[in-house]
């Protein structure tokens, strides 16, 4: 028997493993939904339970809108998750943060090479759209959802789940408003920091580096996402700065390679960022 934390922050259960598997199939429970085996004290992500890990490979993404629990609160609702940013960040930091820049980059390269044409094709499509929307001045509206969807695609890839082209656009259906606000507000803060005193802008650019995978993975609202990311990354800020600089240099090298290399370097750095995100925020070393 298990207890589970719904998207509304309420505790449900005890329920059986079969009931939880049914919730996974219906999209009411996702990989990072917190659960506790009855008789234990530890809350873990569902994907960390061997009995549920195999349920996510073929499961559809959770529905984009919240649904109310039936009478009696027997089933957790789907929707934006509300958390206390300070407590969540402190819990992540207390667990210990360990990641290797070289390992993340190496894993990113291996992921791209192992599934070259689908990964490069999807990444190139998003990259071209991002470039085109910025030129047409509509990037402010759709860049957040586009980036969220791309990270969603890559997170599925590094977790060994089936990922298709549609997943790269999942930001529009799963969290359009929150991703739009995330892109808008973080961009304003970083720009103000750069204009006013430079150093605050650099600090925030690094501190907010993982906001897109964090929001799309945990279905958070934009402000808790920004605060959790800032607090956690601040605890390893210098290492994160080196990571950001390395990713920038890799993409610069790609752009200088007749501008064609960017179509390789871009997915490699996105994959590397997802591997770093898994290590920093979920305390996991992906198997791929």
C-alpha cells in the first residue's frame, strides 16, 4: 500500500499499487509525483519505485488542465503543482548536489549520436523556429513554450522513454501560460540586472539556467520555478557558471563551423543540460 501527493498538494491513500498504476495510465500521476510506501518515512518520486518505473515508457503526457478529484478525494487531480520554493530548494540542497560537467557533456554527445537523425531533426526544427520567431518579433509569446517542449522531449529521451516530434511542442499544451510568464519575467530580471549593474544580470542568467526543464518536469508555476532554481543553483553557482560557459563555447564552436555545426552542438548542449538537471534537482544519474 502507498500514500501519494496529488497536484493539489494533498495526501491521498493508502492505495494499492494497481490503483497507482491506473492513475499513471490516466496521467494523474507522473514520474516525479511523490509517493510513500506505507510503513516507511521516505517520500520518493514514483519513477524511483521499481514497481512503477516501467509504467512510464508508454504512458501519455499528463493532461494540460486540472480536473477535480471525485467525491471522497479518492484520486489526485492533475494540474499545476504548488510548492514552497524555500522548503523545496532546501530539501534539494540538503540531499547533496553532485554533477560532472564533463560527464554531462559526454552523455549528451552519446545521446545525440545514438539516435542522430530524430534528435538532430527535432532540435534543428525548434532552433529554426526560435530564430524565425525572434526575427518576426513574436518570440516573446512562444519562445518559452518552445523551449519547455524541447526540454520535455530531451528529458523523455534521457529517461529512456519514447519521445516523438509532438513532445517537442508539448509546452503549448502542458504549460503554455506558465512557460510564457517564465520566459517573460526571467528575461526582464536578467535584462534589468545587466543594464543596471552587469553583475546581477550575470548572476541571474546562471541562476535561472535550469528553469525550463524544472518547470516542464515538475509542472510548477513560473515564480516557484524561478525561486527554486535560483536558490539551488546559487549553492553551486561557480560550478554552474563554468557549466554555462562550457555550453556557450560548444555552441559558439558549432556556429563557427560554417554555421552547420550548431545543428549538432545545440542538441548536445540541450541533452547535457538535461543530464545536469537530473543530477542537480532530482539527485539521479540517468542510465542512458
